[in-house]
């Protein structure tokens, strides 16, 4: 979307697309993009080595990739560099199209809920994601406890970010808003799903201990 979907959209059909390649070149030549993608891509190859070395199960592989991509792409690339600092080409304009409060100065009243979430991502969510990922790579027994805490912070941050717009009955300005809300719903549903999985695992483990 960042390479081909034009920033200004509305509800016209078909969506406005830049198929000339100029927008894609602008995105792919950005130092900010590669500052996020370089460590993420290196991390993917590093994790492949970890997977083979420790023969890690599929579920844990998925969680490790979740924390890697959250740290460098969703939190840093998307939210902090595109939403807060607004230096990421095109995607920063998408953020302003989705939520016009981004056009206000940082920490203006209209965007306090947005900037509070961006701050939370920078000081808590990214460090927690990297710590959890590190614990996974070390096969540390505390990785699941750290994971639940990190997911709880993500869940709370998502509520803070999105719900004020719904409470104020902000009308969507383009179809991009619906995509944004759909993507955001993942950070509500996924933490709950992982929490349920860990609770069920704990119950099964407790039952096994009683039988033994």
C-alpha cells in the first residue's frame, strides 16, 4: 500500500493508485524505510538459524516472528516514524488521511491519545517486544510470562489509540479508515487469543501435576 496507494483517497472507486513507479521509488529509496527493514530482514535470517538449531515448534516460531515484526515494522516503521515523527514517505500521508489529527502539532489536544500511544510504543512496547524475542531465542522459561505482559501493553495501547475516535463519533474520511480499523482489531483479538492459549496450557499443566 505504501508503494502504490496514493495518499489522498476518499471513497471514489477504483482507488487512486500510482502505477508509474515514482511513488514506489520514493518509498524504497528512503533511509527511514531501510533503517527499519534492514534489522528486521537480518532478524528473519537469524531466526531461521534459531529455528533449525533448537527445532522450535510452529506456534513459538510464529510468536517470535510476531515480536520481531512488531518491534521493527508495526511499532517503529508504521506508528513512530509515520504517525509520530511523520518522516516515512507516503505512509505518513496515509496516517494523516486516516486521522486528520495528525495534521496538528505533536501533543496538541486533538491528538493526545495518538501521541500517548506512540510514546508507549517507543518506551515500552518496542523494548518489551525485543526482550520477549530474546527470551525466546534463549529458550528462557520466563518467556511466556514476559509475553503475556507485553501483549497486555499492546492491547491497552490499541484501546487508547482507537477508541477515542469511536467515542467522539469521528466520521471516516476515506476507505483507508476501514482498513486501519481492521488492522488495529488484530492487536485486540490476537493478545486475547494468546492469553486464552496460555491459560489453557496452565490448566492442562495443573491437571497433569495432580494426576502425577
